[in-house]
C-alpha cells in the first residue's frame, strides 16, 4: 500500500495535462471531504490514463519498484487509474519519546470510480494485487487476495495479523486505507462535515484561495504533525527549535500546479496567525514596487529583489524572537552595539543600516563575450549618500581595510586589495557592490538609463508589481549572452530557454503569504506545415520530470552500489575473523563462512534487486558475489578475493562491478576490465589482480 501510494505521489506531476476537461462526476471537493480531520497532508490530482507519458511512467516504476516484473506491473497500475484521485497522510501520535513500538503513519486514498465501464473488483484483481505481490518479495505469489464483496473489501495476506488494505465504496467513490477506522470515518464525515479535513478553519480558507482550474492541489495543516511529536525536554535543542519556529504561527498552507495556455504556474500560500511570534514574522513586512529591478533587467538576464523598509528592523526582530527563551542574548547585542558605536565613532543603525531602504537587487550576467564571463552586482538605494560615505570611511580606517580607489566615468570606485574580489561605489543615491570595478562601472551606467526591461515588466504585471520578493529570468537575453545553453538542452528542448521568461514573486495579503512561480514559454513558433507550434506545458513537465527521474535513478543506483560495497567489506572482515581460528586460511566456501561467523544471508543479497539466498543450500548459486577460495590472510594484498557476479549498468549507460581485495579495501571498476576479472575468478586463475586483468585485455582478453 505505501509503495503504491509513493508511486502515485512521485507520478502525479508528470501525468497532468493543461486544460483537461473533467470527465468524472465526483469533484475534487467530494474526494477531499472524505479525508479525516487529522490529515496532515492531502494531495488531489487529475490523474488521467490517456495523457500519461508512458516512458516517464516506466522510469518512475523502475525507481519505485526495481524488483523483477514489478516496474511493468506498476506502470500498468498507474496508467489504469480512472480519473480524479486524492490521498492523505495522517501521522500517528507517539506514546513515548523513547518507544521503539510507534506505529507508522496512516494513509488514506480516495478514488473517483465514475468512468464508464470501470470495474473496481476487476481493477483490484488485475492491477493492484499483482503490484502488491511483486513489490513484496517476502509474500509468496498467490497469497495476497481480495476478501469480501461490495460495498467493502479487504486485501489480505494469509499469515498476517490483519488485512493489508481496507476498501469501502460509497456511490462512485472508493476509500482505501491501511487503517480500518479511517475507512469507516471517511463515510461518516461525508455525513458530518465537521470531521473532515476541509472543515478545519485554516484549511477551509486556503482551499478557497486555490485556483479551481489547477491540475493539482496540496493541502497542509501543521496541527497533526505537532500533536504527533513528543513534548520536548526542557532546555533541549528541540524545545529551542520549537520556540524559534513557533508552529502556532502557521494555521494552514497549500500549493497548486496550474497550466493554462503557454505557461506553467506553481503556487503556494500560507495562512498565518494575526500576530506571528516566531520566524514567520519575517514574512509580515509590507509589499513594495521595485524601482531598480526593471532597469537592471535590461542588461542582466537574472535579477532578484528583496524589499526592505529599514534594515534596523531585522536585528530587532531576531532578538525579539531570542528574547522569548533567553533575554540575555538581546541584552548582550545591545551592549555590544553600544561598544561598537563608541569605538568606531559610527552609529551603526543611524549611519548605515537605516540608510539602506526600499530594496536590494541582485543582478547576474553570464555573458561569455565579456570579462569576467559571469558577473554579479548588488544594488540598493541610500537615503543620505554623504552620511553613508562618511561612516564607511570611518569603518575602513577603524578595521584597517585597504582599497584601491580610482575615479572612473565620474565615479569613485573602491576595489578591495585583499583576498576577497569585490568593488563598490556610490552612484548618486545608489550603492553598487560588484565582482570588480568594470562590473560596478557597467551597472552604474545601466542605472543612468531610463529603459526598463519589457520582459520583467510583463512578469511583474502577471504576478505582483508590489511584492516582498521578485525573481526574473529573461530567457532570450540569457540565450543571447550564453548561447551554449540552448545547445546543451538539445534540439527538442533548446527552445525552452530561448524564449519567454521565468518569474517568481512572494507577496503578503493580510494573513496570507503567497508565492507564485510562473514559466511563460514564449510565443508560438511556425511549424513545417505552415501552422503554429510551440512547447506546451506538458512538454516542460515531461522534460523536468525526465531529468528529475534520471537524477533519482542515478542517486538510487549509487546508494545501492554503496550498500553492496559495504556488504563486501563486512564479508572480507568475516574472512579475517575466520582465518584467525583456522591457521590463517580463508574458508573453502561462503556457506562455511556463514556457519562460523555472525554474517547474515541478507549480506549476500543483490543490492540492486534485494534478491538473494534464503538458506545455506542455495548460497553459492544465488549469492550476489563470486568468492575465490584458496587464499589466506598472508596472500598478496592486491589479490582480489570477492567480486560482484555481474557488472551493473547505471542510468548513464556505464557498466561497473565492485571487487574486494585481500587487504580489505573495496573498489568499483568499469567494463571491460570488470568482466575480465570475473572471468579469471570463475576460471580458477592462480593470480587475479587488476594488473593481470589489464594485461589479459591488452593481449586480446578472454572470451
């Protein structure tokens, strides 16, 4: 059940289609209404088989269920889901912080069954049961089965204490869970909405703010998570963390994925308490419009701005939080600040921090036609440049800092002479800090112009002109300055980073903080038949999901390889323990080694499939490794004693196998060297070393 739910969760973002016309009679609200009140996370998604990208589904299945036959079965299951689907996670409350018997979190899945001709019993029998059997190697085939008839089913595994899954049908909606109480409660809360997740005050309000046409929703309420945690010990790190975060500040949060026209939008919103006492207070600032970012975006393809009314508020806020658990921290800060002001002759707040206002804008330019090829600049507005310059001069003298100051283009540009490459200047009322003097000069020149980036202006209009944070990536300008990027993306997806823009905004609206990330894919392009074609939202999702799954596959393979190497080291240590009691001789067989030491059969399993021997009788045949008997603890340290049975191909197409040496170290070697070593071990060669295998390959190898 949990494996299947995980597969659904990993799959939903690449199975969605823009502007999909709802086909099911059961609405998303109907499904979410059957989630228990104590659900912490709920996901609702339009899961349609006809728009599933088959290649991505098979990749996902290979990551989630690598056992033989399981990927194909899991792919069939995912592509057969009839329509709208929601699933939720309910954390179990811990009885004792030191208990090892805490139950796992519960899962509830709610499925729309209204697709014409859909037969739930047939789907369970032909789609779900085979996946449960395949993904649980300890369950002999044929033992998992359906028990019961409409309106209730259970999936049972003989010998287990309770059913693996409880299922109940009400009208055209099915509810499934690993907890029978939750299945019964789902039907009761349909009659009593007060027991439903969507009745929680915070959840109800954030759900109302979500776009109805969004392809997917995620709802979150922190209360069940907080209630599931044991009370932290007094003066512990856990208690300190809870005081800093103050979970009571957050009532509920939500996220959505929306695809309309030629754009993709990922959004999120959080509903906070009227007065936040923890770190969430950082988000309570007011929105403001940027004066600098549209200008800088005309020359820098990547810009990000952070609105700030007065920097003196930041330390005051942080120490207001620390005062909740230790007032001495704030007292020490204020004492140190007074000492700093007296020693330097500079009022840090009045002369520096309060001078910086409105916003910070970070601009990045990866222009490989210029030097430096990747440049950055940080720009802000200063209230009184003369007072700021005087304070900076005093601090420079006090700390003994050295700058190379030169007048360039009418500006006094200061370049640090130490190890840190940085330069700065005051250009009118603007403080410009950059990588070097040239970038400072170029940035100041841009600020003198009145031209704004049309791309950035469009993004601000589509998102929020008044914001707390805004990011803009001008893709055409980026492709112009770094033309190799579209080529690296390939012919199919190169257009994705040649047109359009990526923008993100964070805004505050009463008790809500809203985040929106929008990818505008640009204008449609002429197709070969004279019409228009372009990269759609589903193409972008396919590309992103494809890259993500490849990365997950690579990470999974690497983790499995590390497990295999760790097992080989443990087995090699077992060889030495055996040799200490047998005159320095290593055992004649793996079975003899297991009998004499504390090694387990699981250490001989294949780490990539988890298959392996179940008893000593089949250890030699089903072990993942090949053992080379006849060696001793005095054999040459470069002799190979254990090898993986077969080289394994990772997702990058590279085949490798791991080997353990007499000196105890383990390393992975690529093809064809790996196969040559394995052949030499199986052939009983008197000496098997890496150099001997390389020499054999140089002479034509051994078939």
